[in-house]
C-alpha cells in the first residue's frame, strides 16, 4: 500500500498559513499516487476522500476569490453554501466550512487591498 502522512494541519491551516497555497500543495500530494492518507488529527482515509477534499478546497477558494473580486463583504460568505449531503468529505462539517471560508476571505481581501 502507498501511505502518506500529512501532518496535523494539512487540511485546516494550510501550508505557510496561506489558504491560497493549499490547492497547489494538494495537487502535488495527488501526484504521489498514495492510496491511504493519514492526517494528524483525523482518521486515515482513502483516495476518494482525499480527492473529494481536494475538489472541495479548489471549489471553495475559487468561489471566495470571485466573491472578494466582486467587492463583496465577509457577510456575503453565506452565498457559498456547505452541502451537508456530501458524505465523501467525512470530516468537514458546517462549522469548519464557515471557519475555512472566513480565513480564505480575509486572506484574499488583504491581498486585494495591499
């Protein structure tokens, strides 16, 4: 089996504290063709869960970047719903979705105003 240990904060804090870097990192990890993924504080999971999480992060950040570019406020994040029916993610819930959305929004807004 091909197993990869991802560390404590891989999904939730992003590399170097930047959400913008997370999709690139996830794409690089995907190239390793691992079968089992072991995050630091979550249960191990298979490739399907990793790919679903990767898709979720890519989509979430694309939506937030468009929202920021349109001049929206953080309150407008409610336009980006969390699909609680997506069981593929397994360990992302609505609260974590909101937290990740706010972190990304603030990061992208700061970049835009710099």
